[in-house]
């Protein structure tokens, strides 16, 4: 029986593995987060369009300056609170010196041409609101679970679709994710002091977040839960008794990951080992973690003795579970 890593962790085709067809487009915008703490950001314009960008920018730790002859009431409030600065003087090229990025929310083609020339000469990133051809970068739809930020982009092709995707994710990802992320941020060093190798730390955090996101208790997860989780966590290779892992056997009735029930998708995402029949869709298998082990089991219904094959797989999953691994077995309800 051949063992191999999750498909998304493969750097070259392996025997017996059929890679996904190369249908992906090259993206025009590279997805990245820009470090702006203490750095200069300029916004041109003082109306509602500029306000939309400033509401998000003001959440950052950038040094923000608005350049506009007049500003709306909400922007004026930000200025009065000291959150941003305002220059009412006409724009001149030198105003952008030292900026890491510039937002043009003026809807003035003549001014945009000047700003674009000035930023290009200085290699400064420019976003012209609702004028994608003039943009060096675009602002994606954002699902805010700060410090977790989930961004969705359609490469400026369909902003409305990005917003719909964000709205659907709002109903799936709990608000408790924010608290979990803050706890993890504060406890990173404590966990590193207790668990000295990357594999153990990764397994610890996976189990911690999995429990935290299940929301099975009436009280929110707190910092004391880190200590409790560390007391009960047993790294691989420890001489202590390892808590048994979970085993899930499921028939897949879907041809795409999108159509999977949420519970099955989550089980695949958190599994350490995935047994699967040959015709399980590749994009379903790519839900597995990069460090998960995927084990192909052929087509059980076509095996010479299906009952013996199932029993053999069942015994293997029990062995792995006793070692603390979470196991998922994916089969199909029809004969291929």
C-alpha cells in the first residue's frame, strides 16, 4: 500500500497520482498584506468615497494624511480625534514623497493622471478607487475577525461576487475566532517553551483550535484553556499514554469539495491520515492539511473480497487511532 502526502504538498508528479488539470489563470494582482505600521499613507479626496477607504485605513497603524480642499463630517471627526491628518492645500507631487501607498478617491481624471505619473516615478503603490486600469493594487472584500483578516478577491473582475462570498463566510466562521487568535498570539512563547519541535506544536495548535471552534461549551475559550490543553497534550513519541484519535468512516456523495456537508469537510481538514478510494475527487482530497498522509485504497467494491478489504482498513485505522491520530476513510456508494 502506497503512502503519500497531500496533493497540495507535492512538488512533482508521483507514480499513481493524477495531478489536477492546469486550468488556473495567472493572476494579475499578487495577494499580499502590506506592513504599514508607522508608515505614510495618503488619501486624495474628502468625500464619501474617500471615507470608505479611511474607515479601514484608520484601523491600521499607518500615518494617514488626507489631501482635499474640503472634507465630510465623519472625516473631520477623525481629524479632530487625531486619528488622521488633513492638508487642505492643492496637490503637488512632493506631497507623496516617502509614502508607501496612495489612494486617489477624487474622481478627477486630470488629477489622477498627475498622481499616477508622480507615484510611478517614485515607485509608490497607487489605488484609484473604481478605476482598476489605473491601480497598482486593489482592496479585496474583507471578513474581519481581527486579528484574523480573511480577504476575498476576484482580481477586480467581479467585486459584487467577492462581497457575496464574504457574506456567506460571515455565517460560517464564528466571532469566537477573534478570541482564539488573540489567545494564540499571547501564548506562542509559552507553547514553544513546552513543545520544542515544530510537529508537536502544529499538532497542539490544530487540536486546540479545533476544540475552540466547535463551540461545544457554554463559556468562551480563555487563556487558562492553554494551560489545560498543554497538560493534556501528549506529543508524538512520548512515553506517556497517548489519548486515542478519532475515526470517521464516510461515503462521499459529492464530486466537488463545495458540495460536501460541512461536518465531513471539517473532518478531512483536521485529519492526520486520510484513507480514500481511487475516484474521490482531487479537490476534495486537497482539503487535507499539507502534512496529512493520504492512503489510496483502490475501489473496495471491485476488490476480490470487499468484506476482507474493509476489515483490513478498519484494523489499520484502529492502530493509527491508538497512536493518537485522527483518521478519515472516504469511500463511494457506487461501483466504479
